[in-house]
C-alpha cells in the first residue's frame, strides 16, 4: 500500500483518483479553448500546459497508489487501444476517399 492510500484508505484513494482525472479533463478542455481560439480565456498556453502537467502528475500518483500504474497489462491495453484508434482512423479516411 502506498503512503497516501495508507493514510486515507482505499475508497478515499479512488475518490482522489476520480477527482484528479476530472481536473486533468478540465485542464485539457482549457488547452483546447486556447488552441482553438474560439472561446477566449485569460489563461496563456504556457499556463494551461503547466496546469495540464500538474494534473497529469496527480493522476499518475493516484494511479500508482491504487496499483494501476505498474500493472503489466496496462501497457498492453494501451497498445491495443492505440491500434484500434489507428484502424478506425484509416477506415474512416479510406471510406471518405471512395
């Protein structure tokens, strides 16, 4: 058991993971607004990038605490999901060329 999980317990650790994932989602949405430039925000791209990195680190720490980060099957699942995305992308682009 990790330090944080030892202090707050399993259920609270999963709540913390969910909260950090939500915050990473918000940081990603903020960056999308900046990149798209359609919905102005006072945050700069550098600030949004720093916020995204901080939230990603929080997610990684929580994943480590609950034992997800170092599971051997995680890399395999990620690889399969990327492969599936590429296949779908190719199929969609091939269909649009027809």
